[in-house]
C-alpha cells in the first residue's frame, strides 16, 4: 500500500472543501482506494489529505495530475491556498492495532 500525503495551507476551509469535493483531478478514476481528510486541531486552515493506492505508480500518477490539472492553476493557489501544498508518497511497511491484518 502506498499513501500520498498532502499538506494544504488553506485560506478558507469551506472554500477548500467545496473545491476538494468537486474532485477536479479524479481521485477514484486515478485508483485511490481510500481518501482521508484531516484538519489541524489548533489551525483549522491547515489541512492534511491521505490517499491510499495499490502501487507507487498510481500514487505518482495522481500526484502528477494534481500538479498539472489543479495546483498549476493560479486561481487555486492564489485564492484557496495560503502557500503551495506539499506532498510525499509513503510506503506502508507495518501496521498494528485495530484493522491490522
């Protein structure tokens, strides 16, 4: 399992959530198995998104789609983001606790 972890410093969570829900890069069509959305408890405009993929190639492909179809748009960065998002791909190497296989 590979997880694309994205940190979004947003200007307005409500506006971000509306854009996120519209799914402009096609999460499901890109192979995302699950999507988790988090807000920082101390800074409600600091958002983290975790997307799970079966392969590193699928995660990388979706990240490339985000960069070219969404993040490169001035209206996204200028209006929705306080700064550019950051992203990295993580490989799951272990799991414990509830839901562990």
